[in-house]
C-alpha cells in the first residue's frame, strides 16, 4: 500500500490535480497550496481524501476523473477495518460516559450506513533537501472537527500534541493513535478533550525522507447540533454548518490573511 502511495505522490503536479474533487471540498487529491491551518505558517503537505460512501463505489463517485493509479494507491478496503475499530471505540466511549453502549452509535447512523462526512485521508510530507522558509511546518496546529480520529502515524516522527499545560509532546512513530475531535469534546461535556496537534519538520536527517500518515475521521450525523444545547454559544449550528465554516477558514480565509 505504501509503495502504491509513493508512486501516486511521485506523479507530476498537473497529473495529480486531475484527481481533485469539487471546488470548496477536500475530496480527492489535496495539493500543497490548498490548505493552511494557521495563517502565520507555511504548510508543506499534500494528501488524498475519500468519503466512506466510496467504499463500495469505485471509481469514487465524487471524483469522476479518478484514474487506476489512484484507485490502487488508496484502496477502499481499508474502510471496513476502520469501521469495526470505530464501532468498538464508540461502545467503550459511551460506557465511559455513563451511557448505554449504543449512545454514540445512535449519533453516527450515517457513518454506519456508509454515508455522511466520515473519511479516510492519506498525507504525504515530502523530503526537504533544502532548508524550508522560516515558519514552515508539515501541518499547522489545529483541532479536529470529528467525533474522534484514528491515526496511523507512519515510520517517522514529527507529530506533536499539546497537553493541558500547553506543552508540545512528541508522538513516537509507528503508533496507532486515537484523538478526540471537537464533537466528542462538547458531547462529553469536556470529559474528553480535543487536543491541538501539528506535524513539525524534523531538524535531523528524517527531514530528507518522505513521511506518510493514514488517518480516519469519524464524523457525526450532519444534522446534529455541533454543541449540546446546554452549552452556551453565540450562534447555534449543526455539525455540518460548523464543518462548512471550518473548510471555508482553512481553504480560503487563512490564505487571504497571509497575502
Ligand atoms: Fe488533525
């Protein structure tokens, strides 16, 4: 799987851009200049994102231009394994919250029906043979908007998570990591905290080697409130509304702030 990914990301930029999904989305190929998670940093990453509805529907319904090379590099068969793991995690988290086992599953009916916004994403952080500009990172600091996120961190370091004291902690390579997203943060009344995380450019020889990560975002049903009604908020909105504003910020506004 990794060899096929390397082959895809090694394609020419104009070829890879043929795999982009519709404008204003993160579907399909995500080029280097598409996202900026912090307006004050340069981000050096590219990626590929598939919705769970594409699991049974190759070539991917959202990306008509998909070519065989991408289908081989991003096999949809990874979805069932992530779904099974997610189902078990949801049961355990529900019990931890003092609820019945199906408490969270009932908020993820689209996910179990292979619909909605849950998605599989592969990130590629290219080798940097020359020193990057100041304020460069591989992925800027952010919180996930998901319920929770499962990460296969890859065989190189660089991922960091901010702890409650505000200190950055290194995540060792070759780990399967689960982090809470903002939906779980609010739904659990902050029993589970959505941490700020980022991917830094190594200051050693690892900088010169490609790094890959595989990430599965489990997202709630789109119509659910982004925060429970008892939590004060200036503008109540659905999870889908919040996700749309998230995309708008990171795909558009952060670029405008920088330029
Ligand atoms: Fe993230």
